[in-house]
C-alpha cells in the first residue's frame, strides 16, 4: 500500500448482479481515505451496463 500513498487512485469495480461489488469497494475506499489515501471509485460500469450485462457472471 505504500506504493500508492500520496497518489490519486481510481478503482473500477466489476459488475455484480445486485451492485454489491460497487458498494463493497466504496466502503473500502472510505476506510482507506480515512487513513490518508486518495481512493475514488468509478461508477462507469454501473452506469453504462444494461441489466443483461449485470446478470452475467
């Protein structure tokens, strides 16, 4: 983790059927940001994927 300290990091979580992947990574980002990291979570896949794509494993 020391390699990313002081750097802005954007994460792109995988799609999930129920949005739990995005929610989990968002929680991790909040926890890391409290420790001084600069983590952002992209909503790109959640915003652009259709329902069929979200249901695929």
